């Protein structure tokens, strides 16, 4: 798996790699490959599953920490504190994703390439991973953090937009090191604007009753 990542992270897709090339790079007999994988699609899906599980678990843990301290997005008794905690949650989640991307640069690069690559199996696996992250976000915000006034369908649509956009923010983050701090702020602001917009669109009366004054984000 590591050998395939190193070779594919340059300019090629996993589908273009040769078995003997990967085996030679890994220092293994080519026949060893078929003891673990039936083809390169199978290998690619296994890599995505391993890394995706790690990323999803980390993101869910980041979202759970405020809830364990009693924070709920539906609690507007102290609007300023609630908004500050929501901003902190967005900041921590963005930071976790970008740190993960930096730590797994090769895997991320290969995965994003495969999202629009020639293998339908890998394209579907990448789409399933992104959808899974969006579903996790929706469940956490509606269940534990209790995001107010937004339906499951609306929140899932917002989550999918956020996950997709984070793909582009992450690529910019990797390719433009001089702008990393700026890109991180842009990602945080993008997430908050989408969520507050979704709440405002469905519950103007809630925001009016709480007399919220949004800080600059």
C-alpha cells in the first residue's frame, strides 16, 4: 500500500501502475500482492477505508468535545458564548482536516485524483467516503449538538457542500504554503456562514427572539 501511494502520488493514477513496478518498489515478490488484493482497485479501496476511518473518527471526536462540556447549538441563553463556541468548533474541525491532509499528503493527493479518475470503483469509493463524512456531520449536529431549526435533509445538503469545498481548501493548503493561515480562516468562515445562513433561512423568529448580534467572522 505504501509503495503504491508513493508511486501514484507523483503524476499517475493507481490504475496506471504495474504490478511488478509496485512489487519491486515494495521489495516484495509480485505474487504476494494477490494474497491480499484481487486488483489495484481493491488495494485503492482498502487504502481509502483505512485513512477514511481515521479521519472520520477524528472529526467526530472533535465535534463531541464541546457537547461533553454541555454546549448545544440550540442553547441561545448566552448568544455571544454560543457563537464563540461554534466558531471554536469550526476552527478545530478545519484544523484537524488540514493537519490530517498534511500528515497524509500522498494518500490525499491520490484520493482526490481518483475522485475524477478512470476507475469507476475508486470514484465510487471516494464519493462514499465524502458522503460518509457528511452523514457523520449531520448526525452529530442534529443529535448531540442539536443544531436548531434545520431539517435533516437541509443539514445534509449543507454538510455535503462543506465536505466538497474542504477538498478544494485542502488542495490549496497543500499547494500554497505561504497562504495556509489565510486558507484556514477562509475555510472556517465558509463553514460558519453556511450554517448560520441555514439557521436564519428556517428560523428567523428564533434569531429575532434571541436578539442575536453576530460577530464578524
